[in-house]
C-alpha cells in the first residue's frame, strides 16, 4: 500500500465577477446541510415495547427532523444529513430494538417512492415519513435508522431468530425515491445489530454534486468500506452519519472529521448526535480547505449547519502540499541544531559545543489506552525525537508564547486493543493536563501555549490523518502537509489559540 496516493483530486474554483445571488449556489458549488440532533431517548431502552410505542418515540424525533428539513430547504440546502441513531436512540438489546426497526424492500426497491406510493410493505412508517420530507422540501435526505430483513436458516449468516437487524443509512432523492442504502460494517459494540453478510460499497448520484459515498461513525477508522470506497469508486464527497463520543487528545469528533477530509482531499458532511453528557457533540461540513463546525458542550440544543461548498471533481490532479515551500521553511527550523538534556536546560542550552551528549528523559504514559513513549519539551526551542517499534517521530519546535504548561512529543506504533482493535502509528505533540508527567495523555480542552513546529514521522502506512486542535476544541490548518521522501510532515507557525494537539495519526490497516 506504500505507493498509494491519496492526495490527488482538485477543487473546482470559480471566481465570480457578478454580484452573488444569496439564495442560489455559485456555479461549481452546492448547498449542504448537516443537523446535530439532540435525540429524545427512550429512558428504558432495554425494556421490550410494541411497535406503536416505538413509533410514538420515533415520531417525536422525526418531528424535529421535519422542522430542520424545512429550515434547511429555506436556506436552499440541496442535501441534508442526520446523525446515526437519531431516530430511535441507543443502548437497546437485540430484542428490545425490534419494534423500532423498519423493513426495507431492498434491492427490489429500485424506484420505490414511499411517499408517492401506497403502503406496499408493513413496517415502513419511518421510511414513509422521511420520503415525504424529502419530496415536500425537494431536498436529498440522508438518514440513519434501524432496519430488519427476514432471512432463511439455509443462509449460513442468518441469525438464529431468523432475521437480520442492521444499523442502516438510507438516502432519498429530492423526489422522495429511496435511492441508496448502506448497512454499517464496523459496529461499535452494538449488540442490537448484525454485521452485513457482505460489505456495502454504497454511492449515490446527485444532479448538483455528482457522486457521494456513504458510511457510518466507527467505519471512519477502517479500510473497509471507507478507504476502499474512496479509492475504488473515486468518491470525492462523503455523507457521514455518526454518534461519536469524543475522546481527546486524538479522537474528538470535529478533530478527526477534519483530519479525514484533509487526508483524502474530499468533502465530508458529518452529522453527530448532540448529547454533551455522553460526550457527544461535533458535527461539520468540511471541504479540503474549509470547515463549518458545531461543537458545544454547554448547550442542550441541536444545531443546523448550512454551507455553500465547492463540488470536487476528479478530472484533474492537484496536490495539497507545496513541496518547494516546505523545503524552504524546513531550513529555517533547522538552523541551530540544539538538543538539550534535562540537566542542561537552565545552564547552557543552545550552545553548539556539547561535550557530553546526554539523551533527554523518555517516559511512558497511557494515552487513550495506549502506551505512548513521551519526551517532554523542555526548552524554548529545539529538535527532539522519539521512536517506538519502526516509527520515529521528529519535532522541531519554537515556543512563541511561553506558558506554564507541559507539552510532550509522543510516539505509538502498535495495535490498539481497547474499545476496538486497530493498528495505529502516531506522532503527537500534546499538552499535558497538568504539570506532572503522569498527566500527559489525559484529556485537556484549554491551552495558551503557542508553538511553531514541524512534526514528522517515517510512517509505514500511506494513510496518515493530520490533526490540529486548539484551545476550546477549535480547528486549525497546517501551513504545510504531506510526504517528503519517507516522512510525512506537518508544519505550522503562528496560530491564534493555544495548542492542544498536533498529531499525525496513521492507520496501518494491514496490521489490524
Ligand atoms: C449507554 O451505554 C453507555 C455505555 O454502556 C453508557 O455510558 C451510557 O450512559 C448509556 N446511555 C444511556 C442514554 O443510557
Ligand atoms: C402486514 O401485516 C398484516 C398484519 O400482520 C398482515 O395481515 C399482512 O399480510 C401484512 N402485509 C404484507 C404486505 O406483508
Ligand atoms: C510501556 O512500554 C514500555 C516499553 O515497551 C514498557 O517498558 C512499559 O512497561 C509499558 N508500560 C505499560 C504500562 O505497559
Ligand atoms: C524509521 O527510522 C528509524 C530510525 O532511523 C529506523 O530504525 C526505522 O526502521 C525506520 N522505519 C521505517 C519504516 O523505515
Ligand atoms: C506526579 O503524580 C504522581 C501520581 O499521581 C505522584 O505520585 C507524584 O508525586 C507526582 N509528582 C510530582 C512532582 O508532583
């Protein structure tokens, strides 16, 4: 996989000389919407109920969906995405979720338009309502719901109770026709649902932005189907329902969504659940060069985001990074090659003539359940490195705003095994939660330290997600990003907010 190139693609930029019409997207652009939904939850999700009660609860959520579809359509949105689990909620058992499941007549649906047609199938009330929302408001609608599919015991994958239960995304066209279905591949401890017997690679076409791909939540961390969809189907826009519990320093929703859109140079339309008490917030519309996000741990309200974004075409090839510029800025970082030991720091750090070179202190710390190798940043500026297994991470830094905060360079190159199994290669520059080394890797959301840096690593995987998060969980863009020989490099000078995390989060899928 080492020769795979993900950086290609191009943004169609059209500079309009005319006066912009407020309510019509500019040429080469479209209006996208995502809704972060404060889901009305079943207080007793494990208790078995009947279809009528289930529909009652789901209709309360669908009432909000309908309001938001209308609001989005008023703003000329052409497509709107709702989050995973937004209609029925979560924490069901396999049995207790059953009354909440709709039946999808797939793949025979073809031209099924639930709103226009009669009730051809039982247990399709939710699909009917969604179809009518799409039709009435003439908007493409992407929604996640639970679905059921009877199966025969002759089917070797058929569960003992004779039915599949899927965590499903459906897509309705602006005329209300069911045009796509995707069944979540990478379930996150969702015992109510089955993994589909074969992987869904789901795309759908739109008249305003061409082809979209679709997957769900945890899928974003895996090769199948997410990366394969982008590679094999040449998808440049992704509709992404999620129910994501934030985990700092590396897996906060907006942070990782941003990193994904950057890594693949695509548009990502991500809708998350809004449930701050469960750590769920963080939705956004991401283009390769812009982010429109919502992240709010205080408010109890959902949020509609509508943004005009460029259609990304695949007809031309462009690289995000400018290697020449990067080379120039590199050299300015490396002019004084100082490396300090801890003892050195007050006395004579920065002097070139170091008689006895003592390696700085390395320590181990748990970050997001992984045993990272850390090295503290002791000086106002310097070059340090840490290695683990086959990955070496290098940091050149200069602290432009010195603060009484502890930052570390960290490396991890191993299989992550808690809450999912996946192989990570990561180079990180993070702020520790306190001044004690034992606090490094813990969650922190505020920082005041500003650091100009160049972070790089000799990754063995081609897929590296660049993460750059600032105080208050705000996003930033690197100045330079990309491969330089065998190193993936991120470089940033300046910044308006304190630095929480700068990271190169690599996924070595073959070693999962
Ligand atoms: C759902 O389950 C998770 C994990 O077991 C738990 O943390 C959370 O509080 C539960 N949420 C609700 C709404 O019951
Ligand atoms: C729908 O359910 C009713 C009552 O259970 C049943 O009589 C009917 O045959 C079902 N219709 C279809 C199309 O499955
Ligand atoms: C972390 O890794 C180091 C190096 O392999 C090892 O010495 C240390 O015991 C590990 N710590 C934990 C908590 O596993
Ligand atoms: C990364 O660099 C280290 C140190 O030079 C080296 O031992 C390791 O083999 C390199 N890894 C790869 C994948 O080249
Ligand atoms: C750092 O924290 C550890 C464990 O919380 C504690 O044992 C140690 O004394 C602390 N060190 C300092 C310098 O405060």
